């Protein structure tokens, strides 16, 4: 039984669609970098939860919250996403 959850997020940019897979800790690391480098709102990332973190309902809820988080970031950087965000979303593999 894995002790961590991997979130599968659908990414859409223009006509391109793909999925990325990340643990919550990856989102947290991304968020810390964006907060320090790009002054993103600290409260934008859904909070880390300890109790029941792998329950199906919590996983589904957090999945939706993380999708909204990424959509919000893409709206904040409509022309050029910060390098750390582009790498996180694997833009280099899908968008030319």
C-alpha cells in the first residue's frame, strides 16, 4: 500500500491536452518557489491534510482543488509561464 497519493491532472493549453502526475509534495515545492520568485499568494495552494489523507473523498476533493490551483496559475501568467511552472506541467514535451 503506497503511503502517498499521486494526483493525475489534465492540462489544456490551446489545442493541446495532456496529463501530468505529481504528489502533493511536488505541488508544495512548486508553490514555495512561485511564492518566493513570483510573489504568488501563499494561500492559493490547498492546505496539506494529515488525517484521512488517502480517503477516496479527500483525494477527489484535493484533485479538484489542485486542478483549480493550476488553472489559476495559468491565468496569472497568460503569456509566459515561469520556468518552474512550465517544467512542472511538462510544457517542453507538448507545446512547441
